[in-house]
C-alpha cells in the first residue's frame, strides 16, 4: 500500500494516496469502505467479485477545494442516505468527471448516466446513490464558493451539463491533474478560483437547471443559518429565536427551511455532538467529558450520554479512551480526508 501525506507547511500541495496493489483484495475493500464511512455506504454489486477489488486514488487539497482521481473496480454501489447526511453534516458540492468506465447517478428527480468526458454535480446535503466502476476525476467544492460564482441561485443536485464550457472544463481538469503534483502552494489560490469560475460557467449556460424562486431562497437561508449555528455552538441560548432574528424570518419559515436537516433543535444538537466527538478524537487536554459536554449546552450528563450513543452507536468514553488517532493507520487516513472536508465547511462558515 502506498500512502503519502505531505505536511501543510511544505511547498508541495498536501495529498493523500491509496493504492490497493500491496494488499489482498478483501483487505483493500475493507479499508476502502472504512475510508468512505460515514459519508457513504458501499457495496460490491456482485459479491463474487470481491476478490477482484482494486483501487488507485489520490486527492490534493487546493486551498478550499479537494481535487483528485480514482480508478477502481469491480462495480460498486454507493449510497448517501439521510443517516449519512446527519452523520457527517457536509455542505459541499461534489463533481465527478468520467474518464472511462461506468458512472450512473441517481439524485432523486435527476438521473445521469455519464459518458467519457461528461461530469455530474451532486449536493452533498441531499441523498443520492451511484453505480460505478470507473476511472474518474473528483472535486469537492464548498457550497458558498460555487454559489457565489453563479449568476443566480440554482438547483445543482444531479445536473450534468453538455456545452462548450463543460467540454473546456474537462480539458482543464485533465491538464490540472497532470501538472498539479509539481505546483506550489503559492499557485494554488489562483488556480482554485479559476477552476470554480469555469465550473460555474459550465453550469450557468444550462438555463433549464434553474430552480424556482422560493426553493432557491430557502437554500440560501439554510446555508446562512448553518453558518450562524456553526459559529455559536457554545452559546447557551442558541435556538429558533436567535436564528429568526439573525435571518430576519418568521418561525414558520425557519422551521420549513430546516426540515431537510431534521429541524432546528435536532440540527444544533447534532452539530454540538460532532464538535465534541472531534475534540475527544483529537485528545481534549485532560478536560472531563462532562465539562466538555456542558460547554456545548448539555446540562445533563445522562442526556448527553444517550444523545451521543444514539448519533454514533458508541459512547463518548470509548472515543476518549482510544486517544488521538495514530497518523498512518487506515482509520487515520479515512478520518483525515473526512476531516479536511469538515475543516473546509468551518472555513466556509
């Protein structure tokens, strides 16, 4: 197995790489599933094909973007369900550009069957599934970065543009993949902005993808509400009244806006639990679990313990006892990629 984690302080762009060639197929599959969890549930469509599982994947951190490639087989079925959304709380767009193989995406009202050179964008705050055995490029884009580059609010979940700009984006991403390992950190912010602008140009030239006005505005309100919550998780009285005042909306509008993420109170609780989980996993400087929970608004130890186990399936004490994640382990590599996405979400907030 080949893995490279380049320190952020180096001039090279930080990257993560996994190659299954040095592992047994079943061991490689178990690692791949662990790396994708909790964001995706993964199955091999033909259980008999488990022995032929293989993957070669690398991801670079480009300022606020994650960009990379994946080559894998046999056919996988990946599902991002409501419980996955609730577990990772990621608020990004994901772009998949097919270079060869199969990639079929089901994004609810939209379905896309890619051909080589075509891409699809999905909203990671909404359920989706895909069937794939592919050589593809992948990019994770913070929601606000792409939304701000678009000339108008749009529903991007499951769109697959086919126009001259989309073809140009294909060429741009292919060229970027070739030269990115030699780029320096100083070059990345400008390259990142140019890439997002080209993605936006590819999307905006497809007017049929526009949303109706109200859903678009509610999407904006939800994003602003989530940002506010992320910035005030330790505020004791954080709740609907504070959000209504911040967003300048009625309580009924607020409740409707937060319905897709389980409601206002549930969302705040889940984000607080996620912050506590992160602190425990990284080592929390000897601070007691009870004190940490109290800082995030849990006045009852019993209530916190029950809520934590319901969300994660294990206790907070188990996380604390494991200690800081050991760099280089399979779990560390999986958590590192997920952690980058989480970090980007907090930067966007």
